[in-house]
């Protein structure tokens, strides 16, 4: 086995949410090289208090199985910060993960100073989303729906990216990778890089691959790209 196996990072699976792209994620998981480390960068579960349907429970079982053959790190996000699995197998739960000074892996919710400040707006927006689905609008994840308001969504993305890059600068990391915003993004500033892996509730489905040579944001083929 390669003494320095690659690392693969995804975020925001949201198991339990009807929009989780189950089959595509399993296909991606099947493509991982033997021995590569897997980092789940937060919001693996949509609501830890609710039971999973059979298909999503099988994904969680698969992640447990993976932890017996590869290192599996689960970074806590805002949806699953307090999750306690009855059986976590060899999954390791962490608030963040570091690969030397090359890379900081953190979910990104702690960089979000916008949504927590406006809970009434957030709840009203979610209500609007549900109402529009009832009257016949496409049934998509609320984050995908939010992307229709490009200006507001760009404000959130730039805010989180800016905060993440500040941490990279102050703690001397070359790259910081997050999830949380459901917006796959690559930003460079003053030699530091911010990579956001988006989500598995809407395309494009992205991941970060870390090798000895590079740290890359990649799209798993699904007919859409970052654009």
C-alpha cells in the first residue's frame, strides 16, 4: 500500500434529506482508491434526531464499513455537531482536521456570521420554499432554491470564503476547505486558497483530492461542472 495515500474530502451529504443523491455518492465512494483517507466535512446527517430511510441507512452502514479498511474522519457541522452514533465503528469524530500546514479542513458554519444573525429571514425563506413547492414549483433542496437569488447567495459565499481565508492567513495554512454553503467554489487570495466542496443534495457533486503534489477541487462527472 502507498505509504502516503491520497485524501478525499466531501461535505454536506445530508443523509435523511430527500434530495441526497444516494446512487451518485455510492458510485463516487466505489471509485476511491484502496487505502485512501476519507474525510466527511460536516453535515453528513440532515437531522440526527430523525430515523433514516433504508437507502440512507445503508449509506451510513457503508461508511462504518469503510472505516475498517481506510481512515474515515467525520468533521462536525452545524447539522451534526452533537451527533452520537450507536455504532460508530472506527469513524473518528473531530471539530477540524489538519494536514501539516498545507490544509485545514473545517465545515465552515463557524465562519457564517450572516444566517445565524437573521433567523426570522431564514425561517420565512424556508416557508416560502415549501409553499412554492406545494403550488407546483420544482421540488429542489432549499439551498438550490436559494441560489436563484444570486446577489444574496454571492454575499454569503464571499463572506464565508473571506473568513476562511483570514483563518488560513492567521494560522499559516496554504489551503482551507469548507462545506456549509452548498456552493462549490475555488478562490485564491494572497497565495492562500479556499476550496468549498458544495453538497450532495444538488449538482455539481464535488470533492477535494489531496496528493503529495497538489490539492485539487474536482467534480464527479454528472453532466454539470463548476461553470
